[in-house]
C-alpha cells in the first residue's frame, strides 16, 4: 500500500493521509503507531487504514514507524470508531485514551520526574504561609506534597493540585522542592506470590448462576448477564469460578471495578486463585502501566483487574468481561471521549464474541431494564452466604426536632444508639456524602454566602487547614474575618464529614474516631491504613463519605448511621432517587454482617420518600418499578437518551450568544420531532474556573436521534473568541 490514513491526537473528526516511504510499505498496517509531521511539528499518530488511492493534493511522507507491532487490533480500531461516533469524540483522542501514556509516546517509560520536599519542615511551613494569598497554586502544591508524606511524581502532583507544572518548577527554583529524574523501577507484576486458595463449594443458588454463565462461555458467543445479588451473596466467588473456566480455555478476562474498590485486598482475592493477574489503575507509575500493558498484549496475563480504562486492555483472546458494582458512576469518563465503560464493554464483547457479566446489589436502571426487556439475562442471588440477616432499620425524621433546641448533626436517637453500641465494644460507621467542616459560610447580616472568586459556587470551610476551599477549581483562601459588603462576621452553617467527626469527639471523648474522605485519604496507603486500623479494632467510629460505602466487610460493625440522606436526594438530576436508593442500600449493607445483628439509622428531612423507604427495606425491585414508570412517562433513560452540550467561555455574553446560535441551528434541523431540544439555559453551576457556562440538552426516544444531534454539534462551526463547546452523550449529572 502506498498511503496511510492516520489519526492524530487532535479534536478533529477527520484522518490525514500520508505517503508511505518505499522501505516501510510492508510494515505500515492498520493499528501501528507512526510519527508524522503536522503543521511543522513532529507528532505521534495511529494508522487506521492503508490504501492505494492517491489523494488529489500533494501528500507528505510519513516520518517513522514507532514500533513494528500494531498497538491496536482491527477489532480495537473498530471499537474506537464506535466510541468516536457514539460519544462525538475524535478518533485520534479516542485511540489515545485507549493507550497508557508511556505506550502512546513511544517511550519506554523508563524515567520519571519526582518531586521531593527540600528545605526542613519548619522552613516549608513558613514558606507556605508566605506563599498563601500571593501564590496560591504554589502554596497548594507544597501543602499537598507535604501531606502525601512521600515524594510524588510530577504528573501526579500536578493532577492533585489542579495546576500545570510551572508553579512546581518555581518551587524548585526557590529550593523548596527538588525535581529528581529517576529511573522508574517497575514492580514485577507476578512477584510476591500469595498462598493459593481453592475454589469454595458453591451454594445451590451460586451453582445455578455459575452454570448459566459457563454455558454461555462454552458456546463462544456473545451473551450478557446481570448478576443481581445483595452484598455478601457470593457474587465474587461466582466471578472467580467463571474466570477459572475462561483461563482453562486459554482465553483472557477483564474485571472492571470502581477505582475506589481496587484495593490490595480485592486484588489479593484474585491473585489467590490465578497466577497471572495484571492490574491497571491510576496509582501505577507510567513505567508500571507500560509494563503491565505490554504483558497483557503478549498474552502473559490471564486475568486483568482494573478501573474504567482497563476496558481497553489489549488481550489477544478475550473471553469474558466482568463489571462489578456496574451501577457506579466512576465507569463514566468525565473528559473526552466521555465514554461509559459498561457500554464500551458491551460493544467490545459483541465484536469479540465474549460474555459480559454485570454485577450489582443495586443495578443501574439501564441494566435492569435491559434484563426486563430480554436483552440480557438476569441471575439472582437473593441471600447472603451463610445467612446473615439484614439489619433493622430506623428512620429519624429531622423535621421532628423540638423547636428551640439546637439542631444537632447527630440526633438524640443516634447518639443513644452509639452509646449503647460503643459500651458493648462494637463499632459504628457514620456516613455523610459531603466533605469539609461546614457546607458554607454565610454573612450573618446580609445572608450572602462566601463564593469562590472563579466559580459560581459557595466555598466550603475545612477546619483542619483553617481555610475555605472550592470543591470545583481547587481555589483556597483564608476565611475572611468579615463580609466584604456589610463588614459583619461570617457564620458557618451546614455540616460535612469533618464537622461530624468533631461532634463525635465531643460527645464520645473516649471513642477512637477516624475519618475517611478525599481530604484525609491523599497520602498513598492512607485508605488501607484506616481500614486496617478499623478492622483491627483500633478505631471505634469511622466517619466518611461514599468512600466507606463500598464493599467493606466488618463483622463488628453493628450500627450504621446515615447522617443525612438528603444530600443526594436534593441534587437537581433525574437520577437523584436512584443515586439515593443505591447509596443507602449499599451503606445499609455495611451493618449486621455477623450474628451480632445490626441497626441502620437514617436521618432525613424526607422520611417518606420512596427511595429512602425502599432502600431500607432492601426492596430494589419495587423501587425499580416505581422509578422506571416515572422515567417511561418522561422519556428519560432507559426509555430515552440524553446528550448535553456545554458552551463555555470567559466572556459571558459570548458564551450565551454561541449557545443561542447553536440552539437556533439545531431547531431548524430538529423539525422532525424525534429529538427534543431543551435550553439554552445557564448551567446549574453557571461559572467554573472563570468560564461562564450555558447548556443545551437533547432528549430522544431513539438512539439514532442522539447520534444525529451529535453529528450536527460536531460539525457546528467553531464559535468565535474563546468559546468552547463540550459534548457529553449519556451524561452522568447535569451540573
Ligand atoms: P459479594 O461479592 O456478593 O459481596 P462474596 O463473594 O464476597 O459476596 O461473598 C461474601 C463472603 O462469603 C466472602 O467472605 C466469601 O468468601 C464467602 N463465600 C462466598 N461464597 C461462598 C461459598 N460458596 N461457601 C462459603 N463461603 C462463601
Ligand atoms: Zn472555584
């Protein structure tokens, strides 16, 4: 072939044609990585097709072949095309999202830049105080580095501090930190063997479930299953035995779990059964990820465990993909390509004739409806292995607080129960889906909340660092003494996990309390350390956000308190009830995992809401029936599809005008009524990081309507100025 069409890492739908130099004619095949010159720069690209059709314009020659072996199989190229079309992403960025950074850049990922604190701690603290206010990004990066308690990779620190490299390089120039180039020493993936554990003898229910999955695997055809089983019902044991069969047949399997559940314990459970397990997640260094990816590509790993992007693991013979906790929002990618790993996994399994196994105690309504309509097969595990009753549940109505008493975050009822449980030497989990000390700071006199200067969102006070933070852009500052408008002092109100922890310490001074949220869990291993302390009974009360709601199994937890069920219920999103249900059901599953029994107490201002009631009864099916009825009426997913376009820019009027023009253009095109267009309207968070945001939402009963909408938006002329158009198909959240 004389020509190659290549995809560049650019937000462009088209591919570019280059001539293949004589010497490379046989080596350039679809899927190989090449280097080309584009706008006078040498850039990496992926060859998507080769052909002999000479274009009408003069073509440049391709510069080099990065490595002889294709990085993408024809199936993976096809999958990337599917993703690009479905989500309105460019093929180049989609292909790049499927490759680890080190593989993509053609490097061997052998050296990385690591940031180490340099001066002594006291000097750094002084420097940090000086930088605050003047150089907030530098101050933040420095603080996060110290909090991590170990050197961090430069890229990692940038990500955590939400900044580019330059503030950190400035810190290095001022000799506060040192940038060290080190050879990455990748861990050997198959080292430290752990003792082999034999398969468990399955219960009757598990046997039936496994049988159905094994039958499908044996046919070598694509099938989809939804394993709907309460927590502790033995789903993981079924996964393990299904995986055994796949491995025995000489195929590979991918197990996708939410990032947060990808703990050493989880991995150990798989490694105790399988020798060749590869792990792909965000805490690996570039070099480690590179090494794992290569091993998978060579077929040296049988079972691949990973977060969302592991759906692209380059397994040569894929037999099975498992998505555990398939309802979790973290399977949806938040930047382009904004894919959902469940949908990508389904399509990949279809292309590769593999079996897809989704598992959850609270399935996503999309997955559940698929099963109801016969497009997948539901398999149920209704009981916990070894019995284990569900906990008793109590709803504490926060509306019932006696007037005149100070509203406490821990009701009298909850405190009485805690007293009782702690006196018996048992453990308590307190859950609240909101971090920080207070939700916000309000001016006592004019009632105006203290807002982020860059975003249209209230700042949250964090007492540990004595500062207010923006949870969106990372801005932080001191809490001003007085309101800028009326000079009256600020009042803190609302509450987050930090304040709950405080309250527990006040009421139960002898209890050992730990908190787990994204503020306290920044250091590597912190998550593990807290869970181990809790497991070893060195902690009596664990306070946390949804981080503690997942898959943890502690026999001595006999009380779970949900400090407020209202945080998710109040989110302006059609999924609010579903999210509340699944969160409450998961949290409630944490109590009473042993014969000691357990109690779940939920504090709420919406005690009669069906999501609250039914979650506590563990009645997913009734919940699903109600909620699906409502969704069907309104044409929301799974009965319709949504896509959202955010039009944003630093000048409000520009963004607003572009949004209105887009809307008008779409109006003409949508005359056939199959797509409903809503907006433009200011997004619920109207400004983030100095960007004014407007959105337009498309809703259609048919996928084809959304695909058409996506095509129109993608081909829409670029708005003038600095206005950007972001497209999110099947959005998760509309803020
Ligand atoms: P799930 O994944 O549904 O939460 P698990 O597979 O983790 O459930 O099972 C819960 C507990 O029961 C685990 O400790 C597991 O080892 C144990 N278990 C699962 N299946 C069996 C079985 N057939 N016999 C004995 N113990 C089992
Ligand atoms: Zn902000």
